[in-house]
């Protein structure tokens, strides 16, 4: 399953918005098959920060581990945020 | 007429403005901030009041607000997080249009976002008096100013690290120590992100909370924290880019 993060907004920065996005996303997640990867596409995201990322990505990383795959994660704020979140969660992200 | 003591060296001007001496030399050449005269030995001298004005009237306004709760014009004030997000996105659009900033604008916005959102996240339901943040930026002077009249970093971190003794220790932890997912609250890693971004990019930060003032610049991972003669309860940040 591939999810375009820009559908949640192109400036993804606050914890509150990250929590709201995560809650809204739960209904889509029910369609994910047992062995299917969950691909999150950062294309179009302009600014990304650890507050939003911690609310949205950290629980997904904990639940899906290497089935969580991040793509188009080249934006400088996306890269820097992912490095910090990997440290906080003590687990690396799979980035393609 | 200006007296001799009103003139300061380039090093002193750099210290006041929290930029490097090389930056000041560039600004002198481009006319952005010209030195006022040259000393007998041939060194640039700056007129101190002019340097302070350059630093920013905005910074003075923010500082007066955190110190004395002066009246704020609505254009500087975000009463809640939604207003702050809206203005932050407006700033993002402005910065994005500047070609020189194409590599760092998203980082500058993320840094400002983390600092401003921290104010809301850590004070929600707990504001001692005025809720909200001061938020203003000046594209020409290349700076962003954020301030809040919240409980401050020490009081916030003491809830999860009771062993902390003072503002300086609290700032050091806030900017360096990663609080892992096992901690009772997940909040609190935003300032680590800020220190990493500043250390790796042409971005500067001065951050004061309580009686501790921290200065961070590129390529300098050592935290420079000093005692401020004007303590206050909340937080005050100056981001330069």
C-alpha cells in the first residue's frame, strides 16, 4: 500500500497535527494485507519536523518494523527528522 | 557627537549580533551593515547604538514582553497553535521564494516550528499568565524571533528529570540528551533536532530560558551557555540565517 504524505499537508510540523493525521490514517490501514509493505511517499512535502514525525511515523515504525518503507525522502528537513526519530526509537527506517 | 567609547571592534560587534567576524566583513562590503570608521591601526570600528538597532527592534519588543508583559501588537502575537501554524506556513512561502535559501529554508522553518510548537506543547493548560507566543521574522535582517511567557525549560524538564538543579543544566539536557520512547512522555526531543540542524547548517541560534542563555552556531557542537543578567520565566529565541 502506498500513501502520499502530501495528502495530509505539505508543511507537517506540529504534534497536534501529527496526532490528527495518524488518527485519520487508521481507517486506511485496515486495508493493509498481513505481509504487505506500507510505503510512505514524501514527494511534495515541503517542511517536515520531529514533532509531527514522532506522532505519525514512530508508532508505524514500532508496529510494522521493516514493512514500513519510506520513499522520496530527500528533502533536507525530512532527512534530518528521520535521523533523529531513528535515534529516539532506537530503530532505523527503511528508506528507498 | 559620538564618543570614543561608543565605537566597538568587529569582534565586539560580532558578539552582540551572534554572527562570525567573516560575516560582518561580508556585510560591510555589501553595505548591509557598514562599519562606521577605521581605527588608527586600520581596523574596522562599529558605532554601538547602530549595531544594537540593526540587531533588531523586534528582539527588544520580544524581550520586553517576556520580561515585563508589555502590550503586544496583534501582528507579533499568536494566541494559539493554529494561528502559529498559519503564520509559519506564510513564512515558509516567503523563504521558499528566496533562491539563496533553497537548500536550507525547510530546515529554518522546521527549526522555528519546533521552537514555537514546544511553547504550546509544554504549556498547554499550564500557562502562568498570557498564553501564546511572540513570532516575527525579518527577511532583510535574516532573523526570526520567538518568545513565550510559559513555565520555561527548567520547570518543564524537571517533571521528567527531577534531578535537574537549574536553568543551565535544563538547557544542556534539552539541547543534547535524547529522551527515548520509554520515557513517560514522548514530547521533548525538538530542541535536539534544533541543535543538530544549527550545527550542520548556516543557521545561528540564541536561546534564553530562566537565567541561562545558549548560543549555537554552525560547526560548533559545544554548547555555549552563559548566565544572563536579565532572567525571566519563559523562553526567548533568536534564529539567524
